C-alpha cells in the first residue's frame, strides 16, 4: 500500500489597516490617552491574529462571525479547506445497494430515493459521509473539506460506494443462491467488479493512478475482491486486521470508529450508580485473535463484581448491554475476529472505562486523543493470568476512575456520528491531512521506472505490529 497526509497552513492575513483620523481641536488631552489608544489597537490586532490563525477545527465559528462578519468568515474557511469532488456514481452503487438490502428482506420498492432508509449498523460511516457531502456548503463552513462540483478544481475524489452494506445486502452471499425466476440475486462481488470497471474508465482515476481517490471500506471484508485495485487510494477502515502490508498503512489511510450500537450515557461522571466492576456482553467464540475471548470467559465468569455474558446482536441484547455499560465502572474490550469492534465505542459513549485486551489494535484519531487517558491497556499474556485483570482493576482508586471518566466526557463527541462537531467532521480533517503525501506519491509515480520488487518499497509504511505492553 502507500501513503499521504495533509494539513494546510492557514492563509496569510494582513493586519487591519488603520486610517488616520482628521485632526480636531480638543480640550486638554490626558497624557494617558495615546497610550490607551495604542494599547487598544494592539489588543485588537492580537485578537484578529488569534482568530485568523487558529486552525479551522479548533476555532469557534461564532467568534469568527462576530469579529469579521459572516461573509469574511466564510471566505476564510474556504481558503483553508481541501476541495473534494464526490463522484455521481451510477445509482446501483449507492441507493441501489440500500434498495437491494431491503428487497432481500421483503421490503417494497419506493418511488423516491429520499424515502430509502439506510439500515442502522456499526458500519454506517459510509452513509454519514455521503449525507454530509450532500449537505449545503453553508452548513459545512467549519469542515476541513469542501465539496466542489467541478472535478478540475478538486484536490481529492471521493467514491461513495456503500461497500459495507453491499457485503451484507444479500443474506446468502452466493449470486445464485436465492435468485428467483424473474430476478437475479444481488452479488457483492459482481458489484465491486462493476464499480472498478466504471471507475477505471474515468479520466481523473487514470490521471494519478488512483492516489487522490478516497474509498470507505469499514467492514473488514468490504471491497475484498478489488482491494488490490484500490490500494493506492486513501482507505477509510476500522482496522488493518484483514489487509496486507502492501495494501494499507497508518500513514496512507484513516482509522474510523465504528458507530456505537447502544444509547449514549446522558449523565455526568460518578460512581454511585456504577455498582459492577467489569462488564462484557458479546460472542464468546471468535476466530483468529478473538480466541482470547473464551479464555477470558473462563477466568472471569465467576469473579465477584464481574458481569460477562455471551450474546449476539439483537434489540434485546442491545438493551441489556446499555444497562450493563451504564452501570459498570469498566468495560472489557477483547479482540474479536479482527482487533477492533464496536463494543469499544459503546463503552466510550457510556463513560465506562474501556479495558482493551487486543495486542494489534489501531485506534481512530490518535493525533488528538491520548487513549492512555481514557482506557486501560492490558497485553494478552498478562490478561490471561488467573486473577491478574480483576486485581489490576480493583486497586484503582475512585479518584483515578473519575479522572478516566472526565477524560472520556471530553472526547466522547469524536465518537458520535450524528454530532455536527463529532465523528464526520474529524474524519474529513484526517483525510485532509493526507494531501501532501498524495501529491508526493502522485509526482513520484509519474517519473519512477516501473520495476518488480520482492518486498514493499519505501512508499509502504506499515502499522505497528509489535503489540502493546501497556499499563496504567
């Protein structure tokens, strides 16, 4: 795989010009008055400088509007934004996927795409990003990116294929398994191939060999059939569990949080109503790295103050998980089939301190979130020693737990897809930071001699595979 990040400098802004007042005859002037005028002018200049040079995602739109007026504020935001062109894909790759998903479950066709409802699931980032790009630009002035309708103006190209929903659109994966006599069953594999056949005919794909294209493939298996055809692009993924070294990297791609599946905790920090020490509810038996779950069940299911239950996704289990996470001090996050899962983000929005037992996990937005302040990391070897985990948690003071909760409260918005100042806004900021690297790799591709290498070259910087030995 390969790489690229972007963080543009704010535009240089000249200080406000001052106009000399017409001299007037005045009564006796105080000696202090010129000093006060100069001090006021310098204070105002300093205020403008602060407002104009604060990075866009950290400044208050309200304060800018108050200082400069809506029109000037809008132009300042746009000068700072990365320009994204969202492809107007054939309908089958967007609304058609939702329609196929509904039809496979007995849904009726609708006359208007606006009536189609994206089914809620942990991989719904693709819907939130698509919806955000379709919002009026005046509602997105504080975003790190802006949508442009002319591809010639674009820095980046977003491909809004609903790849995660496509993966599960047909409950039976085989293309012919549930086909009827008058209708061919939906095939994710064929849809992926058709998408790439269409995309590879586009001039803007050919121009830079896909380096400046952005794909979302949040489900670990999304786009698996064509991953080698899109690997030059910026991939928006939940982890690298099923991606090869030459397909993805922390430098090139963006780690996304799953959509949380339980209700956000609306209360404040505190321990009075959190009687349980540790909570976990999920599938006990998983493949690959998730085999640690069964070991943890065996160690913890009889420990006092620990609630650990086997349960699959359902409305009833989500209610039980909400209750459990909202009334526990700590929430266990063991690896599943891949290193990450939505349960971690359920814990964060519940203010239930995550206990992460997943040695190869990658986490979203680590340039602005120090996870050591909001979670406890325990390596797999230590976690599976009898008594180690509960002993570690019980020795933490109430003050320490409250400190974790306060930090969780500060960062919770980054994991709320529906918050206007939350996940979607941060994802676009992360994408915007890839632009300098995209330009580097595009230019490099234009001049480099093609050659075969036994190992990935310097353009592939991979994620950390050393594991963690973490701690408090």
